[in-house]
């Protein structure tokens, strides 16, 4: 069961905790987004080699 399913199940069992579950999902999505950016963009940028060429 993934985090989204756990939050949905928790909401169905305890509707009063909707705000808490929503915050957990927001935090999880933020972490996944940052992880994706780091893996796909920052790592590739650091792999580029820059050279100074003077004309």
C-alpha cells in the first residue's frame, strides 16, 4: 500500500484527520519533486564539462 492509499484509508477511517493527511501528502510530493529535480537536472549539469575558449 503506498502513501496515497494509506492517507485515503486514514481519511475514510477518521474524517477529522483530513488536514493532517493532506499535509503528509503535500510533504511527500514536495520530497519526491526535489528528489526528481536533483536526480534529473542537477546531476546532469554537474556532469557537463566546461571549457574556456578564447577567440
